[in-house]
C-alpha cells in the first residue's frame, strides 16, 4: 500500500493540552516573562529538562567486571612522572603570585 504524502513529519509539532490552576499558570507566566519567553516555550524547556534529568538518573551502565577492576586500579595508581606533570606541580598558581 503506498504511503500518503499528507503524513506529518516526525518533527512536526503536536498539541498537548493540560489543565492547570490559575495560581500555577500565573507563576509560570511571571517566570516566563522574566526570561523573555512565552508560556509555551518556558513550559517546554522546563519539562524537557526535567524529563532528561529523570531519564539520566535511571540510566544504568553495565561494565565488564575485569574492565571495571582495571579502571579502579588505574585511578588508584600513582601518576607516572613526566615533564608535563613536573611542570604542573612546580608552577605557582596565578592567585599565589604577587
């Protein structure tokens, strides 16, 4: 069956309707105005940021136990002396120079 040329692109905007208490709407409007944003832009930005935080907090990484042990060993190992490290360790911090 041929696809229709009237189908919307995945990037097309779709409506999202929510019910909200007037006090909450007013709070959002005040904050959006302070940032020079529309209510919609403010709400989309805030909800997208929160959604990303939630998803990132739930992301679970699995690592091969041998690779993780090697990673920890490298973190615990003393740094190997080299010219760049020596220069870094002997250079005064800008705030220490008078």
